C-alpha cells in the first residue's frame, strides 16, 4: 500500500471516529420506530415493524432473510409458501424505500433433496414487479462453512442491490475504495503520459468481495448461527447512504446492520422475533455506542497461515500417498 493511501485512510478513519463519537453521545436503543430516533430494535415480526414506518423514509434496506432450510430460528415450509411470505415483506420494504434509496437483499441457496435453488434468482421477479432496477449482483466470497461430499462446498452468497428507476440514487465510491494493486502505475502515452494513473484513495472494490464470514474464531461471533460480519454491511452503508440517513434491516438477527449504521453516523432500525437474539443485538449495539464492541476492521488483510508460521499448512501427504487414498477410499 502506498504511503499516500495510508495517510488518506488514516485521515478518513480519524474523521469518521470523531463524528461517530459526537453522534453516539446521546443514542438510546428504542423499541418502536419514530422518525426522530436514532436506534430502534423491534421485538416482533418485520411486517409489524414496517407498518410503523412512513412511505419512502428509509435510505437503505439491507438484510439477509431466512433461507427456509430449517435453521433454529425458522420453520421450514413449502418453497411456494416461503416465497409468498418474502413477496409480502419485499412489497413493504419497497414502500418505505426513499426515492434515491437502495435495497440490498443478501441470499444463499435453498436446498431440497440435494437440489439447489438460488434464492436471488427466484426472488428477482418480486423486485422487478415494483419497478426496481438491479444495479449489481455482488458475490460475497468466504472460505469456511459446511463441507459437502456430493457437490462442491458452498463458499459464496449473493447481495442483490436494487434501486428505483432513477439516475439520482446515492452511491459514494470513495469511502469504500480498496488499496491499488499497482499504486505507482503511470499513464504510458497521451496527454497524461508520465502522470500517475491510479486514484490516490484506492480502487473500486468490484463485485466480488472476499470478506471472512463469522465463524467460531471470529472476533464478532455470538450465539447467532448466521451472523453478518460488520465490515460487509459497512461497505453498503458507506456507499449507499449519507450521514443521518435511516438503515433498515427487517431480519435484524444479532443487530449487525444497526451497528454498521450507527458506527458511521447513520440511524438504524431492525426487527427480530427471537428474544435471545434481541438480547444479543441490544448488548452489541450498546457496546458499539460506548465504543467497546470488538469488530473486524474494514480493509484488514485476511489471515495468511503461512506468513503466520502455522505448522498445519505443510501437507503430511506425499504425492503417491494422496493418489493411493484417492483410488482406494
């Protein structure tokens, strides 16, 4: 990373922390939505919360709904019934979405008898029927999860980013730029020959995001089995909202979306039906407000086991042994 990049990011980080501290001084966690509040975690169904929210008042809707795969917080139902419920929630989310706002629906796969149904694809028509445009299909890549034996192990999920049919939707690229691969690169020819060709603040992160998911050794891990990493939502909050905007998560879980919002001077609201997760969310949000919540920082390099001297990176298998295992079981 170039020295200039480091300086710029340090200044941005200092500015964000200064503003965040000023914004957080008087934040209280409320149980019901009101436009003059800053933080709301509603215990109950998301449709009940959405009925409290006025039309076109939310700048960013970001969530990861249940995948209907029988996790502890959901009851598995027929796929058609699940889709009908999602359709109702999406309709309400579109209603509360601001004219220049964004809606980010993060999904994985529904799996039935070994057959994979990509939820981003089957949900797509529900957004389009309300006139929303798909701006990006972001792939979130991670390295840990369940190991499959009869298909390749799933190591990505999808964030579908929609806006209304307008050219004036909010998109701030500078706060989410990542380090340039070649910061010293210069223009080879033309009127700018010899000048640096890279943006000093970094490059566009693209639509494939390699961010660690929250597993047992992650600093943010709670009892929630399917938890967002804060930095994933921070990238969406910083790029798609401005200070003091509302961020809504209809399936709040452990409160990560609200945390990402208030960490950067935005307002956060979410709904959760499980009392245990409400307690976890309130505790995490409280720690975020007083500055004691541990999170994995944005732009932190991923763990390199070889660079860390991890002995488990050296394979105990010789080539011939591996081949014998392959053919004998």
